[in-house]
C-alpha cells in the first residue's frame, strides 16, 4: 500500500512501534473529551490538506453543542434526570469518559459520576438506591430491555416504572464527528421538547431552521 502516513489509536503502542520501525509516519490520537475530538479533526484536516473541510465540520459540531447548551442552560438540578448507562460489557461509565461528559452536556446526572474508576462494575443495590429516571443501554448489549427491567428489585426504579429504558448505538458515543448525534439523542430522551428546532448556516451563509430530528431528507446533487 505504501501509505504516506497511518492514522491510529494512541493506545496501539505495539503497532505504532512496528510502523515507525518501517519508516512509516504515524499520526496517533486518543481523544478523551469532546474538545479532544474536535482538536483531532482539526489535526487530521491539517495533515491531509483538508483544513477548510475540517473547520467546517468542527463549526457544525460546535453549533449543535451551543444550541443544546442554550436550550438547557436554565435547568435546575431538580429538573435534570438521573441516568444509569450500561455498556455492552455490562459495566457503566464514570468520570473521565466521553459518555459521562455527553450525559452532563445533555442535561442529565450520571448516577456513576463520582465513581473511582472510568468504567465501574454496577451494583444492583446501588442502582436501586439511586433510583434513576432514565436507563440507557448500549444497543450492542446482549441484554434486552426486558432483561434489564425484570431484575430483582428493579420494578421499584422510576425508569422501569415509566418505561424509560432506551437503547443507543455505541458508535454514537465514540471519538468521531457522530458524537454530536449521540448528544442530541440524549437530549431528546432527557428533555423532550427542549429544542424543537435547530438553526444552521449553509454554505451560502443563509440561516435555515430545521426540525431537531428531520426524518425525511431529499438531496438534489
């Protein structure tokens, strides 16, 4: 293939050493926050000669983030739902994870926000005591919503009683531009109707108001 460079996750140290040993330039990234993701997009754009495209992508992401921040900025702590999130592995998410940051940005309170590890092993007793308003399961999990709801004692949890058990594609919560799609999905669950429209600026410089979740889109290329 004779690549000019290889883009790789920063934790793949063995592969990085092998590639660099072969004289192949390596760009290694391991973004741990939303701002890191956007910086990574800038960096890759600079490296590939696509600075304008990268900047446009980051601007679009930031516009969505800003619109959401404005829509929920006046929420009180009591108005923020408590959220339990479960990965496909069965573990949850704690401080220092992208998912924890997204939950907070979407106006939720992660019940494992004060965990001592990034990926705590959930305790059924703790979850019942915390009584989350919303439960979100990574869609790649083998567990069904019924499996979650039918655990012993979970019938007392508000999220279960109200039917607020949601599933999300884990790819929307990883280090990619789609992370803002994960954010808007969370907002739709945590605060339905908080922002029914979104205004975006197209390439002409025109402001266009769209439904928050446009379902039917026609592209005329």
